C-alpha cells in the first residue's frame, strides 16, 4: 500500500453524487430531504434523484467481515466508559486532529475555524450514533449519519478542491483517503491511549472491540478497506508512524485549539479553575504537540491533573466493587455530559441528540 498515494485519492462513489447534484442544481433540495432521513429502518425518501437513491442503496450495508458480537461488546464498553471516551475525544482527539496542518487548512477554508461547538457537536453525534446498540442494523440511526457524513466530505472536496487557495500538487485532495484514515486512527487508537493516560483501565479485548467498530465505520464511510489495518496492533503501528508524522505546527491549528480551549472553559464556573482545561489537554496529547499548538502551561494544574489521573486509576480498579467509587465516577460523568450538552445546544445550529439507551 502506497500511503503517499492516498493523499491524492478521494471517494469516487460519493464524489460522483455531489458533482452531479451541484451541476444539476439539486443540492439544496436533496439536503432538505436528507435532513429528515434519520433511522436505519426508514425507507429511502421518495423524490430523490436516482443518483442519490443508488448511492444510499450502495452504502446501506456494513462489510461482510463485521463481527456483530464485537460490535455489541463495544456498545457495552461505551455504556460503562462512554464518559471517559468523551473526555479523551474532547481534550485529546480533537486537538490531535488540529495538529495536522492539511485538515486544519480545510476547516479554515470551510469557515469552521471559529465554530468549535459545531465541530465538536458533529463529532459527538457521530460517536453517539455509532455506539448505539445494533448501530448498523434494525433500530439504529448510524447508517444515515455516516451516509450524510460521506456526502459532506465529498462536498468539501468539490468546493475546496476548486478554490484558488488550495494547492492540489502540494496538498493533494481535501479530505483525502490519507486524512480519513488518519482521523479514524486518532478517534480509535489514540483515544484508547488517552484513556489509559488519565488512569482509565481498558482491557485488550475492549480496545480491540472499540477499534473494530471504528474499522467497520471507516469501511462504510468510504475508506479503502486495504488501507485500514486489520488488527489493533497494526493500527497502533500505523498511528505511531503515518499519523504522528503528519503532526506539525500551523497557524490554523493554533487558532482552532485556542477556540476549542475557550469553549471548554465555558464549562468551568468563575476563575478559580482557570488552567485546568489546558492541563487536561496536555495530559492526553504529546508534549511536543501541545507546544506546537500553544496550549497554555499551568504548573499547579498540571500537577493536579496528573494526580487526578492516578486517583482515577484507583477508582477504576475499585469501580465494580465500591459503591463510593462508582458514585464518584458517575457524578463526574453527569457533570461533564450535562455541561457539554448545555453548551453545545445553547442557540447553536447543530443539536446534540443523545440516544435514549445512552442518556443515563
């Protein structure tokens, strides 16, 4: 597999749909119809152009190699530790994405530089739908979510790729196969690593199952199957080589990170806890990456967060045996998710819908 060649490859199936819709002038009308298309079991909306109906049919099924038992176990893992997954996604994975200059430039050109709430809410919605029971089958809502996401990526490729500010020879294709693969590894492999950095115990089986769900999602999302590692061990190697090699400082990454930290700081009342958000980011990302993105330093809060990670490890080991430990962890989760939902949905255009089975 020539990983460098992935930089110049998009998603032919979705790209053809978007090109047809834009050139025929049907894009806005199709968006309105798809906005109401929310569940796996819902019939494909009528009155869609044949090219869109064909796309929805072609992308409706997960790959044959999907293991339903592993997907079900991943759901149980998320029910138990979803709060910690959300923490690392928020404080670590998002920032690691911004450490990649090319995707950060794409966000800038799509006018999302100053909309961290939208980026975070879209990512959160994607993960929540993916972690529903039977996310790819009856009763779930993940398939339409991923189908729409795939079309959004294609639209970004269409418009940004035609922008005079985009250098195709140097930068390749916007939201290319390499970028999609990198994001998948950040949101799977690096999230598991980040959870362990904050003291959360993740078994090898749980880590494998979590990666498996992301690999299935990646296949439905249009990532080339032969580009995605088969096992978590292989994915860890690729994350440590291809993804981390793509990290570098950029002005776009710095501003995206600054805006994200400011968004999180809205969760924290008063000024007594200023610095805790930056310290949390530095706990779950590499020190060099945090420096590149100009994440503020706070010696006192850095020590406190590191101590908290050790305490979290103690609580995690006792969670199944101690009512006190479980109460502390559950309360922390309530506060985090409650603050997140209030901030992300307060007058913002993207609603965060928590599936009923995950609300507790």
